[in-house]
C-alpha cells in the first residue's frame, strides 16, 4: 500500500501546474494580441479594449482610421491599431512599459526570424478558418521588448523591415 501511495505522489508531482514546474511557454505567439485578432469588428475591438484601457485618440486615414488606447496593464502602456474602411482590425501594436516584457514572453526567439539587431518576427500561414498572421517584437535591449505588433503576413522583402519606423512592422 505504501509503495502505491509513493508512486501516486511521484506521478502527481510530475503533473503539477506549468507555472510551478517551470514549464516553457508556447514556442509560438498566438494569433491575438491582448485578445485582439486581425479581422475583428470595430465593436468587438472596442468591447475588449474598454475593459483594459481608455480610448485616447482617433485619427482618420485614407481607407480607415487609426486609434490610440491608453492601457491599464502591468506590462503594456499604449496600443495603436488601424481599422479598415469596413470597420475591421487591420493591425495593432502594443507598447510595453520599461523592462516589463521579455522577448521570450512573446514567443521562442529560436523559432522566429531575426530581421534586425533586436527585432524578431514570427510568421504563420493561414490554416483552415484561421487567417495567416505575423507577430513582430522589437526593442533596443537584448532581453526586453519595447513593442509587439500583430498584422497580416508581410508581402514585401524582410530586408526592408529593419529601417522601418518602430511601429510599422505590418
């Protein structure tokens, strides 16, 4: 009886929660950023963001509009997004608070394409109903990201990305 009890305890320790066991995070970023997905409706985006922040500014642009949100989050300070003329999310970029977001929190950097000194990009093709997407993390520090962007996959050459402005990896 004692032997069976010991085996059960050892098995339970092996199945402990990932947070306590120190398990690795997912190697790839999910197709969302703060609950936002490419193609979400304006209403869905607004409902999600009103729970975690406040709309700061709306800027009309050709073929859509840009929004800037101030966030109440430990890791993220602001979020920029662009809605299409059809009121669907085209891209979003979240800006991290200083030294609060590690690149490894976004995804496994060994699974990403490094396109600049501290810029990692994960690209995923469409799969079934899930459209293709791209996640880019960038910063000026080797460990901490300054921003993370979610967009449709880039169609241009990756060589053009490092010279682009900080929030334009879309």
